[in-house]
C-alpha cells in the first residue's frame, strides 16, 4: 500500500517511528509530510526518515490559521502526486480536510481532550479516530475506537525500547550522582492558546533548589534565562529518552514527557494547570503527581514527597501499568492497513 504519514510535532516523529519501520519492512511505500516546528525535522534526520516539508509552524491564532491554509493546499498537491491508499496522523487536521476533498481515508490517533478549535475543524471530516480508553473529550461520532494505550507505548514499550546507560552518559547523565529532568513547553500549539508557563522567578528558584540536590537537565522549547542556560540539555535530540530513563525524577509542564517518564520508571511531577485524561489516569494510579498551582512551595513539597517514595512499591505499580497496555506500534500498523484496504 501507499501510506501518507502526517507529521506536525516532534512527538509525532516518535509516535510513528516504529509503525513506519514495520510498514516498510512489510513492503509498503511511505510518504511523510513534515512541518518545520521545534526539533521535528532534526528528529526525522536523526532517524534517517525521508520527508517533505510542507509548512512552518505559525504563531498565535492568526499565524496558525494562515499556516493551516497553506498546509491544506500543499498536502492536497502532495496527495494528488503520491496517491496514497490511506493517510494517518496524530490529530490529523490537514489530512481530515484533504481526505474529505479527495476521498482518501484519513485516520487520526489523538489524546488531547482540551483542544476545542482543533476538534471543531477536524472531527467532522475524519474517516476514523483512535483514542486511549482514558480519553474523555470530543470524538468523531460512530467513527471512534477506544483501546488500552497512551502514545508513549508506540516508542517506549519495553518491546520497542531499551535504555542505554552509555548513551545516557553521552547525553549528560552524571552516572554517580542524582539527576533531575525538567521540561518547559512553548505554549504555541492550537490547544495551548490562552495558557502560559511558569513565572521566570519560580523556574529560577526551583532550578537553584534542584541543583543543590543533584544534576539538573532542562529541555525547553523557549529561550532560557541566561543564568539557567548551563542546565540546558545539549545531547543528541534522539537520545533524550536514554537520559530520562536514568534520572531520579521528572518535573515539568509537558504531559507527554510526564507520561514518558512514568513508562520508563521515573517518578513524574506534572506541574501545570492543564490536564489530560491520561495524566488524570496516571495520577489516580499513584504513578504521577499533579501540581496545578505552580509555586516554589508546592514544587518543593511535591519533590520531597517523591524523594521519600517506597521504590519497590513504585516499581510494582509501574510494572502493572506497563502490562496493562498494548504495544501500540503494531496496533497502529494494523489499523492503518485495515483502513487502506477497505478504503475508509
């Protein structure tokens, strides 16, 4: 089959990496429509995946609207040239529009409940939508399938990923000390409109606090204050999960990375007033700690709580969580081929 993969975010590269490899091994032809956003194309290059850039990330509502129009038109031309049997994406705005125009099946995997604008302009046009069983947001009526997954199980499932300590050290890990991973997001996605990150004073105070306890690694989509740049993650972008897997704790605004940390067996503090169904699920299972009101006192209190965890009990909970979910990479392959074969 001919399969078009829509990549609009760095996390999409990771999500589709193993499904792409499996599809190619089965002899199917892959065409990747990429987006110039953050480190998306750096990741595609690192994994040696061929792609075509068809848009650059816009800023703010007007910028995102202009980008979407350009992306729709570019994708339409790409589809007419490649003639895919099926199009697959994570979110799938552009493929839903172009699929409706061309009659090509558009299949979306998605997990973000609070994305009202995206839902309004995507769900009516999608061929089919796949969501985690913890998802409690809008769906494509009569065209949605729920299953036991979170997106990290596509690339960090134990069958798909094994942390390498040598790579972790090369990426900055202090092997004989404590390591902490902090993630700050840029709040520029369509589902981030109206939200802001930590106050700079809170970030600075907490990083100084963490630095007194061990090595701090910061991954930030926005420019860090000059006095915190020394903590910026500078290892190979595609090796960051090897480092994360050997850290003692994750703290940050990214729901995706909080969920990744848990799957890797790293206690996670999800520090933002945003939410996802899957982060609520992880919190209910005592696998993740939510900090909706971010201030230095709340951060320090939660950090101390995690440091006093019974690690044996923690790892038992992690093992139970891992065993309760499917290997999503294979599931994505099967769903893609099913819709490609049926034409819808």
